[in-house]
């Protein structure tokens, strides 16, 4: 449980700004870049989890439906030695659209077994590639595209330990930023408490501005 929610929310907004700066990288990511992004994302969802547990986020935000996709397992069991072979492990030809709620995302990211940022590369003609894209160009041609293309951090593929042999999930980075900003800017006006005998603790009722929320 946390007492000073505003401090945590400010940190979340800082992570949002750093994530925005990563959307259009000028060069290939290094191991340090990947690690920093993963660290920021994990910290962001840990903060969101603590804010939810501390009654510092409205139910309107918690229950927001967030667009995403999931991909079924190919049948190959995911383990520590093959978890980087993403295209072999999941069926990316048949994406399934779905809606996430915030608690689901918190659980998946905090307990993630696979965390895979998806960067795209677009050539001058607008042809876009990712690590998961099927293409019909040679390795040499692909290398030229990578060297001369615009880069964009598009999404994250993720799955938790308990879901890794069922699905991998995908969320757009722009939607991730919306989540951070929505929670970070959530303003609660007043709290009221009523003791609940059954759970030997207090139920908390929050009053807030009706406009507090986010659209996806």
C-alpha cells in the first residue's frame, strides 16, 4: 500500500515522456536501449499496480477497454532456451483482436516471461518490415533497407509465465503511453471510508472528475 500517490504518478509521467522519445529512434537499438525500455515498462506497471492497490486510480480507468491482439501458440513449448524464437512459437498469420483491462496488463507485464519490443523499418516506398514480417527480398536487400530506413517502435509482444504456452499478446506503444498519462494525470477529489466486517478492512469510495479517463 502507498500513501503518497502523486509522487508515484509524477514518476509514471516521466516514464511516459521517455517512452515517447523512443518511438522514432534514429539508429538501431543497443542492448542498453532494450534493457532501459524494458526496465521503464516494468517499473511503470509496478507503479500502476501499487496505485490501484492504494486506491489512487479510479474504477473508470481500471475498467477501460484497451485495444490489443493475441496470437495462439504454435504448439512448441516455450522455455528459457527458445523464448527468443518468437516467430516459431506463435501463429502470427492469424491475429485475434481483443480488449485488455488494466489489471490484466499489470499482471502480464509484472510477471512477463517474454517481453519483445517490435520495431518497424520503412523504406522510401513506404514498404514496412518488422522482425515478424514475411517478405520476399534477399538478406542483402533487407540489410540495405535496415540501414536506410526510418525506424519506429510500434508495439510490445508479451506474455506471462502462466500464459506463455497459450498466447502471446500485443499492445501498441502509443496505447501504452495513453495508459501512463491517464493514470499519471488521474485526479481524485475526495475519499470516503466504510468499515467492512467481512474482510476486516475498509471499503473506499472515490470521488473524481467525470472526465478522468482515456479513450482507446
